[in-house]
C-alpha cells in the first residue's frame, strides 16, 4: 500500500500530462489548419465586402470551434510588404492613414464576427474593398490567428497558440 501511495501521484501526473500534451498538439494542428482555411478564403474572395468575416466563419467551422480545446482570441488580417531582394516581410504601418490591420473577434454562441479596432461607422480600418487585385500590383496579406489552450489536468494554466501565414491576392482583372 505504501508503494502505491508513492507511485500513484507520479503515475497519474504523467498520465494526465501525456493526455494534455496530446490535446495541445491536436489543438495546435487544428489552429494551423484553420489558419490555412482562412487564408484560402480571403485569397479566393479578394475584394468582396465579406471576405474577412467569411474567412473567420470558415475557419471556425473547419475544426477550431468543433474541438473545444483551443479558444479563439483574435484574428488579425493585415497588409504586408515583401522586400524583393532579401525576402524580408514587414507589416505596413501607414498606407491606410493608419496601420492597415483589421482585428477581429469571434463569438461562438451567436456565430458573429466583431471588429476589435473599428474606425467610423464600425468598419475595419482596411476593408477588403480597398485591397488590390489588378495584375500590375497585387496585395500581399498576412493573417495571424491567436488562440489559447486551457489545460485540462492543470486548470489554472493556459498556453497561447499563434499561427501566422503570408499570401497574396490572386489577380482578377
């Protein structure tokens, strides 16, 4: 009985730690996949007025919301510049008069997307209609998805999961 009292806490900590580690890896993969889905949706819809909100809803229906382990905190969609010689990616800071970044939140219970940094009228600072899809000058976009994972075995602990992708809008004219 003494042996069990000595070994049991270590055994169960290792068991629940392995379970949590597996769920964390699964959640990280789900967030990575969902970021790709959002990227594809924005690239396909281009300058459609609902491109960003459609992308976030597609992302949430693709797996992040269904797992229930990773909770979405924020989605940032922003203009980037790519240096043609070095390949260095930098976020635009003033082409829109302000930083060309749209920050979105998502409410799962009502399936609604909200703009976290609205300008006049509640619109995002860089609406999809302002993006360029001409052959001469396509828009390069970055998307960053920020989620958090709450451990099951260690209830007070959280881990942030962030995925970033860069892509360009396909020319349409």
